[in-house]
C-alpha cells in the first residue's frame, strides 16, 4: 500500500486558538461540514480552521500520492483552502464540502503535473522533492529491514504505473483505492456518472495490470 507521510503540520502541535473566541462545538448532524460552511459564509474564520483540521491530512495524502512530492503537496493543499475561503459566498449552502475540496485539489494537481511536463528542466527546490525512492518518503513503520528492498521496488513500480495514467484515471484510482470513496462520491468529484466511474476503473485496472505484478493491484484495497 502506498502510505502517505503525515502532513508536516500534523507532526507538530497545532497552536491553540485564541481563548476569547473558541469556536463552538460542531453540532452532531449528518453533515457537520455544511454547518461549518454556513459559518464560513458568515465570515467566521474559525470555521475555516476547523475545516482545515478535519480535511488537511486526507487532502495531503491524495496530493502526495498524485505528485510524489511533499512540498508540492503542502502548497497544493494550502491553495485548495485559499480557494475555499475566496469562494465561500459563491458556494451553495448544500455544497458537498468534501467533494468540492477533492475536486479543487485534483484539478490543482493536474495543472501542476502539466506545468512540470512542459518545464522538464525545472528542478524542485526542496530536499523533500528530490528524486528518491518512494519508500524513503514513507513512515518508518511501513517497511521492515528484511523486506525493505522488496517493498521499495514494489512501491517504485506502483508509483511509476500511477504516473503513467492520464489524469481522469489516476484521480479515480486514488479516490477509490486510497480514499475509499464510493462510486457516487467519485462521480460527484470527477463530474461524471457512476457508470463513468466504473468504466474509468476498468480502464485503469487494465493499464495497471500490464505494469504491476499479479495481485499487486488487488492488494491496494487491503
């Protein structure tokens, strides 16, 4: 499994919010994100803090698996929340916040990927983005010394296979296998029908099976 490293912000203690304006607890509802969005639409910045706390880690995981670069992933996630804030009043009260965040982030990842392909000689400037084995960027507990070399090679193959997928197929695979999204959720994020999601997954599996060892693709869901 291609485990993403924790978001760098999550490895340090989050600074406490001002005690004079602690956000009220989100009421127990079927969709707390909509309540937070309603507060954000009324310029409650603390609602944005709460949304960031709720979604930052999962968005970072998606971006990292898409790009393979920690610093880029941080920037793309930050830009996603900037856009949420900028567009807060344009969003409908019943907006699916999770779908909106993943849609925006996926588009940003795609744009970044296209830019890098058009500028192949641009070197990313941080040590996090140097070309290193994928396993070197994983948490230490994802590989034992005995199995490190084998896992490293397996992860290299998986990263390379994902990188060869076009944007629509790669996004669908990441959402289905790594984010455990349903067909309905993926359809909303990708702007297609549930049948379209099924077709994309079929096409992606066909491509990945040509590049991966038998059983490696199926192991992603475990």
